[in-house]
C-alpha cells in the first residue's frame, strides 16, 4: 500500500470504482464491461465474452484523460508510455501467459510480496478483482510518458471513431458560407450561427448577431469538435452502434437532424420509428447485418432528400454525400469483419487458443496448477481403447462382484440359463473387449482429454 504522502494516480480512482464488475453467464453481457471495450475503440466487439483485461486498463486511462493503446492485446502496453524500473503504485504491469509470446495479461499494480505482485485488473476470474500473480510472469512496468496526454503503442496515432467520422463530416460541410437558400443562415464547418450561439450559451438576437457571426468565422477546431460531439455524436447514440453504422448515422444526424436520423435508422432496421433510439433499436442495430442496414439506410436518406422543397438547389451534393459516406462505412465494415475474424482465429492475450470464445476467463491465472490440454485432444469416452478395456474387465470381474453383493449367480441363474451359456457369454464378451482394445489402439491418433462427469445412484 502507498504511504500517506503518495497520491493515488487518477486512473486508479476509476479502476477501484469498477471493483466487482463481473461477466454474466450465458448469452447476456455485462453492459459495463462492454463499455470498456467500446470506449477503447471496439464497439463491434463490445461483449463480455471478448478478452477485456486490456480494455479495462485502457478505459480507466481514457477516463483519466490519458490515451491508452486502443488495443485488446495485453502486450500492446509493453510499448506504451515509459518503462518503470521499480514497482510503483498504480503502474501498469504486463505479464506473460504460458509460452505463447502472443498471450498475456495486464493490470494496475497495487501491492508487492516476496514472490508475487498484486494487481487490480479486469478479466481476472471473469471479473474486476484484486489478485496475486507470480513475479516470474512479469514482463515490465509502464507509466505514462511525462507530460503526455496520449501515449500510443503503435507507430501511427490511433484515430477514434468520432475523430474519423468528424473528419468525414467536415469534408462535406466545407468552410464558411452564407447562402440565402440555406435555412440555417451563416454556417462554418457545418455549424450554424444558431448552434454556435447555443454552444456559447447566448441568445441570438439583433444585438449579438454580428458579433457571433464574426466569432463563427474564426471558430477554433476544439470548439468545432466539442459542438459536434455534444450536439450530434452523443445524442445520436453513435458510441453504442457498430462502428460502420455509427459513421453513416452520424453524418445523417448532422445533415438531417438527430431525430430525423433516428427515424431513418429505425426504418432501416424495421423497428418502431419514434425518433428515440433505445434498447430495441440498439439491439437490432447490433444483431442485423451491418452492410444490409447501411444499404437500406442510404436508400431512405436519398428518398428523404428528394422530398425536400430545395432539393433542386442542393440535391446533387446531398446524393453525392450519401454515396461517399456509404462507401466509407462499407470499407469500415469490411475492416471490422477482418478484425473480428482475426480475433476469432487467434484469441488475444487472455486465453490459450485451445479454448472457445465462450470459455475465455482469467481463472487459470489464479490456478496455474491446471495445465492447458492439447488443442486436438478428444474425450476419453469416445476412445475405443478405453471402452474395450472396460468391457473386458466387466466380463471377467462382474460375476465375483455380484456374488459379494448377495446376488445368487450360481444356483437359480445357472439352472435357468445353464452353465454352458454363462461360460460362452463370458468368453464372447472377453473376445469382443479384446478386439475393441486392439482396434482402438491401432486407430488412436490423438491424446485423450479430461471431461467432467457425474454419476447418479
């Protein structure tokens, strides 16, 4: 524990607040855990079945105003920030996991013993917990680079979904304009004078109009991003949509209104169209094929544009905008599909590759005595060798066991079946068991695997 003079890092405040968050068994997902994954830039993988130790670390850093790696791989933090030569309270600890150099675990250091380090981390026994790990597994401690607000693990800076979509919107909106046919009036970078006045918290009237218009002409990029994020990105529920759909939906919200975009999205998903995106709409958006939804959405947007009275003036540009943003969203959907396929084929960090997505946990970290079974192992119950041996043993031992238990196999049964019949039956059973043993042994090609069984008496 730190001394009273040591101030707890801001990211630990957020990490401790999540203590106890746990995966939900079955098809349901803990929305809090899904939010960790979504927050670091992977809305399409936002499910507690996805390995999430790195997402937990990244989400806590993001909430503290420090950029993480944006990756779901624990070892991505080995190249993040700067190395800490000594254990430091709250430092990010990166651990190995078995012999596979692609696997690992990551968490926040909160204690050290003679042979172990204690981490506050996610995906530890399927939850946010405090657990101890052997020091031999430690690959390194990392801290944020001094004065850095964003330390990235990759050579290229990570672009968030909002940044990418905002850049696309600004490419369509252009610079300052004051078209008399534009009902929004003076506009710069897609922001109307009315939007700007609301952002400033001022009334738009004759006394403020010219001043606000002059300010709008010189609006800084930070204010532009803040307005788009607060007025469109968040109200349109874009962070909760699949990334490709969020990209297209954000553009619609900006150009056709948040409520109008919500109705078009709902129509494309064939759910009740009330202009309010709630659990039903979000569930449909996450479960339907994104490319199909995008095509339907684009068709509806074009139809809405054509119904506007000033389509003759702006229609060509509007339709070109839909086509361009649709192409961007489709490319993003293809990229997401490739990332998901890669994630499924090489499970990142938290689990051996022989485990399924549904069984991904950090439980083995707390129980290293249980070795990983071979990926190509088969259940012992499907082995001819095992069953052949059992049949042979039963045919030989069963009569003696039955006699001990009080079953008479020597008088009434022998009288009824005949001694010769019993002898022949035992001989045939033994022969069959022996043949099964030989065949099973000759066919054996893979090691056997343990599978839990229960016997009811």
